[in-house]
């Protein structure tokens, strides 16, 4: 009879079922990493096809082609770090702020400076065109928000109600008189140019890094500050209707998809997460190699671009099913010689009716411990699985279980010195409280103590390890007792809460039970 290899028991795993949402976002494949000279402070897509995107990094703004993913224009007319390079609605002009306080407007084709707005005294982190195309919004670290008239190069509205850096701002797409800003003073303010003052103030509770208005004339706005995003209802007077915290670190950037049904958030925890705006649950998450400073999705949902703090720019392009099929067909038709696919070709071909198969029995290749088991050298087999290179919990427990089934565990453990016992006792200390192995390892420990109990005290090494094992077992017993008491107390509380108003006699019995059960008494005190 052929020798059967040692069967290593595998614990069941929870199968991950990929959702259609995850499949959709996983089609953003083949990320291209481009190294910029500094941290990528902002990314903005052109509203018109082919939807090129402007990347602000270091002292320049670069225009990247959405087709070739290469920089086709470089605007470097800045004296300091460039911020918030943004396209106008027709895609012909770009406006950007810089670290000196200047706001400049450029022609995309010639890269010439068309307008320069001078009034801010500190870095300008927000520069955007208004929907009417004749005004530019800017917000600065000098705590002011300005609306500029493009023809005259003068500021027509100045808002000075913030008390700290203003790092976020947008103009409403439906009403150019409404301006939404976010500041490090932890507030989100809605300004109206007709009153030249704020008409609404919302307390975010953390320095605000980014804000968005819902597209399509919605009354809701989103703000990001710290690890939390909040959704505000403007029609309800700025009431917070959602507060979501799915990131571990500060959220730095927000973006909507083309339909406004998904909200993308980039964070310093290296993740970009996609939320469903109906319930704001995370439907997909993408991890990046560095903290994410900015994220943007193209208007046609074909490109996902993220900028990182270390200067890396990641460009992902969505691959359609037709493209995937064409790629697979190309791979089948053109297989380069010497590759794995070349040597595996023809594996799926079927045999003809006249063909016959030459049978050949392959000799099973046994592991070191299986060879010892086959030769009934149980002492060496146990030592083989306890070697540092082989000391896997599943393998060791499988070997111990096999020795018990063969009724040779006691003889295998007998006659050992402290050096050969040390790996086994160390394994027991590490895994005796693992639920999958507890029953087996408790039996092994009892056999071990029965064998070496009479000679305890002769080896300081083994004595110290057994004391550690004893402390580990006692600690686990105490934990189980505490859990049982807590569960019993909670069961009584739940049973009491589901009953109707009790009579005086039942109240007296409950008081008696509470006084005799310390855990229940403590929980009731906390509840009170």
C-alpha cells in the first residue's frame, strides 16, 4: 500500500465575494507613476474633451494629455510653489495661485500670462473660475476670500470673516453669487456677493481641507477636515445630516464622479476611498505608496489621478470589456518564444478518438518529516517539524495529532533532554490559547507533565518555560471566568429589559440578584 502523506488540517476561510462595484473600480488598471519635483498640491481636469488635466507641483503647473499621459505643456512662470491650477469651463484658460500671494491667469496654448491679480499677502491655495467666466475666486492664508473681475484685474468682493488660513473654496455652478469656503478655523461659510457677507456658518470641528457642492443644483455640500467628512443641508439652515469617518488620518481631497453618485476621498493614510452617496458606505478602496494630497476623476469617468506627498503622480485609466477581450486575443495570437505561455501552449487541446495515453506513475516526493514517519522514526519526525524553518502551527499540530492517533505520543516525548524539549514547550506557550489548537495542546501538555513531573527542578531552562506555560494557562482561565460572568450579567440585563414593568416582588428579587452578583452590580451602576 502506498504511503499517505501527513494531512495538514486547514481551518475554514471566509470567502470574499467580489461585488459589481469592486469590479468596476478594479478596471482602472495599469497605474502609471510619474515623479514630480515636489508634492502634488492639486489636480484639475479640463471640462472639455479630451479632458486633459492640470497638475500643480513645485513652482509649476503641467498640462498632461489624457491620451498619452505625458506632459504636453509646462507653465513655470511662478516665483514660489504653485497651487490650485484650474481650467476655465471652455478649457482654454488656466488660473493658479502661488506661495507669494499672486493669482495668475494663463492661456493654455501659448502659456502666456494674461492677467495677474495682486492683493493677497500670503500663499493662495484656492484659485478657480466662476461659472460666469468673467470672475475668479481666490482664497489665501491671509484669511481673506476675494472675487476678482477679469477685465479690470481688480477685486470686486472681499470677505474677511475667517479667522485662520482659508484652504478650500468653490463657486456655485447654479448661482455665481454664492461662494462656499472652508478654513482652518474649523468653519465652513457660505457667502453671498449680493449682501457682501456670509449668510451661513457651519462648524466642522476640525481644520477644513476640502469642500464640494453637490452637482445638479443640490442643496447639500460636503466638507473634509481631520479624518471626517460631513454633509450639510443648506435648505435646513446648514444642518449636518451625515458625519462619516472611514479614514485613519486627515482627508486632504474630495471629488465626485460624473453623475455625483460616488464621492472619492484621498487621505494621508495612503488610501483613496469611494463612497456611495446614498448611505456613504465605502464601496471600494485603493491603496497608494505615499500619503495622498489630491485626487481627481475625469468628467467621462475614464481616468483616476492621484497626487502624493512624495511627488508621485498616479494615473489609472479605466479599461473597458472590449479592450480586455482584445488584449486577451492579442495575448493568445502572439506568444513570445521562451515565455511561460509558450511552454504551456496546447494544454487545453482535446485528444482524438484514435489517440491513446501512456500511463506513468510518478513517485511521490516526500518531505523530511514524512520520510521519518514512513520509517516509524517518530522522535526525528517531531524534531523535523519543530525546526525553526518548519515551525508552522498547522504542521506541528498535525504531527502531534498523528502521533496521538498512532498511540506513540508518550514514547515520542520520553527520553528527551532540555535542549530537545525547549522547542516543543515554547510552541505550547505560544499557541495553547489559540482556539483551534487548545484541546489538542492541553492533552499534549498533560502527557508532557506526567512524563517529566518527577524530574522538575533539574533544568533551569525547562523550569522557567513551564512557569511561563503555567502563567499563560492561568491567565486564560481568569479571562474565561471574567467573560462568563460578563455574559451572565448581560443576559440578565437583556432579559430584564425585554419584560414589562415588574411587580414589587420581582423588583425585590432583582435587587437580591444584583447584590449577590458583583459583575451585575457593577454594570447596573455604570448604566445608572
